[in-house]
């Protein structure tokens, strides 16, 4: 589901393969150990490509009082 964050999202793929879509950027195929950075306010979406379940670990740099995520079209 497409969404945004009011701050940066910094993360990496722990296991599996994930397709990362970031608006106005080429689609990325990320594998275990690959990192990513999503700028504040940029719509993005992730899709688990399998086989197995993909896992990612993300840190969000968001001002206190801001929502963690907002869903978009």
C-alpha cells in the first residue's frame, strides 16, 4: 500500500527479496543485506517477492507529534 512518512526512512532487508517502489524513481529489487533510504514525504510501496517471507528493518526519523505514516494513492 502506497504511503509516506514525515521524516526519513532508513532500512535494510533482513531476509528475502523485496520490490521497493519509490515515486519518480526506478523500481528496486532488494535482497537480504541491501539497504535503502526514502526521503521525507515521498510516496513509496514495498512488495514481498518470495520465495518465503521477506523481512525488513526500518528506522523512522520523525518529529515528535507527527504521524508515523500516511496512506496515499
